[in-house]
């Protein structure tokens, strides 16, 4: 195949892909009754948001209440990730195929359990638990915890199965028991990716905590909903601004910790 033929085929494939996307967009727009002219009014919406959601001097009187609820959301997010991380690590060690798991059924059940927990949306978890535990912080914690448990179990399973078990087998060959070999040979090797996954989940939990609070009527999400429905848009904008600052700060802290670990 000549270079000219290769690039022609690549261009044709790209054109076919773009054409397929455009046709799909057109069909979906017609089916949903989407008005193309609405795209021209996007700037109007952004202008209204800038005029109404910018915090004013009066809204900063509400800052202590906002920061208190934000602190509670951060604590719940961190606790959910930490508790889920401990159990996920235990399940991953039990279910990892490269650690001498003889019972395939155990590994299959752990993977299936994690997949079910992970694939149920956080909104569904919040609504299901809301009917059982009512409107309180425990409902938000459990919704985040179940989601974290499924996600981290799968993440830790993949991390452990990428681990070279040569060091582990060498420790066992010297007479070390398997639990001690795992503690001394496996956990130090996977410490960095494990911490990275936990930091990612904490960041994600802070964002999800707002949505969970909207549904369960607790925390920072409830505060935003209260201000928004009372047409106190500057106060709602203050909640959003504080959330953005916290998420960016967590991301910067996470990046710094990851660099120090590598």
C-alpha cells in the first residue's frame, strides 16, 4: 500500500465518521423537536447568569454558614472514600487472580458485586437510601460509600493484578506466611496508585456531595437549593464559587501529594 492510498483511506474514514455524526445529530434533533435557533441565544443565558449569580457584598454575610456546610460535605466525602477504600482493598486482595486465588467463584462474585455497586448511579443510590434512612447525613454518606466501594474495588483489583508477584513468591518461598508476604511485599508496592485512587475519589465525592444534598435535603446541596428556590441567586452563586475553590484546591493538593510519592 502506497502512502497516498493510506492517507486517502484515512481521509475517507474521517469523512464517513463526521457524516455519520452529523446525520445522527440531525435525526436526533428532528425526533426531539430541538430548535436550532436556540443555539444563537446561548450568550443571552450566560449574560443572565453573570448578572444574577455573581455574589454581592451582602451575600458574604452568609459565608460562615456556607463554609460550615462545605466543611461537613468535605468530612463526609473523605470518610466515605476512606472507609470504602479499606474494605475495597481487602476485597481486591481476596479476589485478585494473581495472588493464588484458587476459587474462581470467589473472584467472580467479588467482581460482580463491585460492578453492580459501581454501575448504579449516585442519584439512584441517594433516592433508594432516602426512603430507608430519611433526610440526614447518614443517607449521603451511604450513597457515596456504596458508589466508592464498587469503584475502588475494581480499581484496586486491576492495580493488584498488574503487580509482579515474583517478590511475593520469593517471600513465601523463604517460609513467610501469605498474609505477612502480602503486607510486606504487596502493599508497599501498590501504595502510590492506591493513594492516587483515594485522592481521586475524595475529589469526586465533594462534587457528588452537592448533588446528593440536593436530593436528600442535607449539606451544601440543600443550602444551594434553599437559596436558589428562594430566588436568592447571589447567595447560590456564592455556594458555587466556594465549591469551585474547594475542588481546585483539592486537585492541586492531590497533584502535590502524587508528585511527592513518585
